C-alpha cells in the first residue's frame, strides 16, 4: 500500500491540561488539501506501550449556546 502526503500540521503542549481533567495534552492544527482542521492528542498506555489518542475536528459556522 502506498501513501500520498496530503497535508501538514503541528501540535503543542496544552497549558490547560492537568492529570485531573479531560483536556487534551497537545493541541494544534493541520492543513489537509487546503482545509484547516484542529487536532487534539492525549497520551495513552496501550498494553505497556505508549501511544496517542487523536481527535480531528472541523470548523463549522454553528455557534453552540452555553448555559448562562
């Protein structure tokens, strides 16, 4: 199987992340074929091997209303 490079990006340590919250340990953005996407990464221990869980989100025009 061959792969074609379609984008690049960068993730940085998230200062809002603590061991007691669910905030991602790293956040950043990637550009895939001209579309900018947000990424979030969490460290995980997978059967004794360190790995990352990754979430990719796309910007929308929808504004979420919070509780006031």
